């Protein structure tokens, strides 16, 4: 005789009962009240930005990767990052990727293509996009030194970028892997 199998659990959306603003600023948060599958009620703070962002895996003709080193206030450390930032109103993702690459690193791309996206985390509406820029050449000095953006451009090999991602020395690990996979560089 076999033991009875438990009933399968089926994931389904929670019922949204209400939503109210909690904080504004760079990390806007709303509090959502949900009815859970078992009938209980639960409140969740959800990061809810009103902007889109794009990051760039920028490759030179000799397969170097253009990265930036930046202080990140959450971890409180200088990390390796893909160039990127906020997409301006009316701007296409590819345009924003090329602009951010030039502003943060001084590199210009021969081509830019969006290759993937990832949710920032489970309690966020932020969809982060990644593009691949190919044929990148240094054409200017970076212009993003001041305000709240201080980027130090650096060239690394693809192997070094993989090590950065594996070691968690970036806030862009998910986007790095998406882009490396699309570029057939994993």
C-alpha cells in the first residue's frame, strides 16, 4: 500500500486589494495589500520605479569588454558595472544604450542590439534591459563625472568579466550572463 500523494500546489496570482504610495525618490516604493491563496491578507512593499533602464555589454573589435567601476551606496563598495542608465522619455532602448555608453566611457559603438531583460528582484516592477554594443572605439572623454555619477571606464577580457560575475562584484550579474549568452561568450 502506498501513502496518499499530497494534492499538487498550483501557483497563481494573488488578489490585489489596494495599493498606496510609501516613499518617493530614486527608490519609489508602494505598499500593496494582497489576499493570499489561503484567504489571509498580506502587505508587501514593492519597488515601483517610473523609468526604464538599459545596460550595455560593450565589445571592442579585439574582444575587450568596456566596463565601469562605480561606488554603489547599497553595498557600500566600488563595483564593476556594465555601462548604462535611465532611458529618457521618447528614447529607444538602443539609443539610450549608445548614449549611456558614450557618456560613461567615451566609447562609441558601430552597432547596438537589445538582447534581453530581467526583473530587478521579486518585489519590484523594474524590468532591466541589456544590449550588446559591438565595434566599440574610444572617441571622447567620458562626460559622467559629477553629480551622483562617477564612472571609471576600464577594459577587461571576457574571462575577467566572467570572473567578476561569478564573484558577485557587480550589481549587473544577471544582465552580464544574459548578454554573454546572447554574444555566444559563455
